[in-house]
């Protein structure tokens, strides 16, 4: 399998490796989904757009995509997400859009009557646009929360932080300016460390380009603003395809296992969300690396992952103000 300089496969490379194995025996529908993912991933590696001033471009961008159009495009791209999943979920968005004018959707699951939430949880998918399952899984969890939200937690759910990357005809990890959003967050000494890391450790890998300045991109600014405003007690961020759990944050013990995934600390990078929110702001950040970027986990595995995640949050995450939670507050799912 082709590897990066840090010894890990890129998601596109890993997907291609898998595609090239030509695994057979799936249903026709799944096989069509696999072919679509293979086609998209094969072409990702050619992408290397030049960086520009993203914020200026976003402000100047008049061609704004509506939520309806965004939902249509997401449903066409992802076999596991229907137009109704997206359009009928009543997602909100604010004025700050992606480089190419897409709204960044989010949904609140707030306080339920007579129940004080244990904590605020921020759930994020699709920071990297070619990690399809990280988006589909969050949409699946939106369906669960629509049905079962009990008020145990106050959730803010962001299924697709990088819509432009996903919706390119050839989906790409980076945003429309070729910036890896997960290297663009404002960590200490960003100017020096991020450029050095990109040049020396990645060999100027365009898939890991951090941008010219921290928070240069509207999508990373959107998330920084959201963290400041929502003040999550924990952040859960989905990626693929390493098939492990990663954790950043000082205040609690990390999950050793969620579903089939086990803890394997992947290291901290300049400009990463885990570094910014976990290491520097003290918010526990659980990174779920799904095992495949193009094929969803089986139903029982996905269900177990969700149940274990909620269980871990319930047992480990307390509000930043340190208030005790009563046994009655802890009853019930999600
Ligand atoms: Zn990723």
C-alpha cells in the first residue's frame, strides 16, 4: 500500500488499494456505490488547486448555494444519504459560507423540558471532503437523534464542514482553496511550526497544505466561531480510513474502545482540531477514524459505535462548570 512519509496511507491511496483488490460478492446496489467511490477517489490524487485568499473569496462570492441545492448535491454524491435526510432535517446555517458559497449546515438538539443536559457535545463530519463515510455516518446519527433525543446532552451536529471538498466532481480532502482544514486551526506558533511540518514531515504533500495563515479559510473560521459560541464540553470528529480512535484533551480518560475501534494515539499536528481544541483549549476531542472512507460499517457495527460513544460521553464528560449530575439526569439514551 502506498504510504505517506509519516508511514500512514492517505485515504485516497488506501481506497485505491482496496478498489484494486476487486472484492466481489456484494449486492448490486453496494457494488455501484463502491464503483462510484473508487472512481471518485482515483481522481482525487490529481487535485492540487492553488491556495488563494479564501475569506475574501467567500465574501465576494455571490453565487450562494441554497440548502435545497446543497442537499440535492449531497444526496447525489453519497449513496447512504437521501435528499429527505438532508432537506427535511431542518438544518440551520449562518452567513459564513464555504469558499464556493455553500451553507455549512448544523442542527441543535437542545434542552428537553424538565431535564438539565449533562453536557454540550459538538459532533462534526466531513472536515475532509474525500472521507465519504465520515459524512454519511453523521447523517445517520442525525436520524437517530431526530427520533431518540432525550435531553441527556445538548448536541450541535455539523454533518459536513467541508462541502466544497466533498462536492467537487472528484472529491478532495482539502477545501476549494486546496487547504487542509485540519491543519488550519490557530495553534501556538502556527506560522513557524505548520510550515515546517508541511515541508519537512509531509514533503509538501498538497493534501496536507495548511494554508498561508491560521484560520485563513471560512470553514475553519466557522468552526472556531462555533466552538467559542457553543462552548462544547466535548467534541467528536469523524474521519476515515484508519480504523482507530484518537484522543486529545487533558481532562478525562480517553475511550479505549468504541464499537470495533480501539484507541491508538496518532500524534498531534500543528493546526489540527485536536491540537487547537483538545491540547490548547482543554476540550476533550474524540477522533473517530472509520475503517473505510467509501464503505459504511455494517449496521450492527455502526449501532454499537453509537451506543458506546454515548455511553463513554455519559460516564466521562461533565460540564465545564463542574456541576454534579444526578442519577436521574443520566437515565435514557443519547
Ligand atoms: Zn480525515
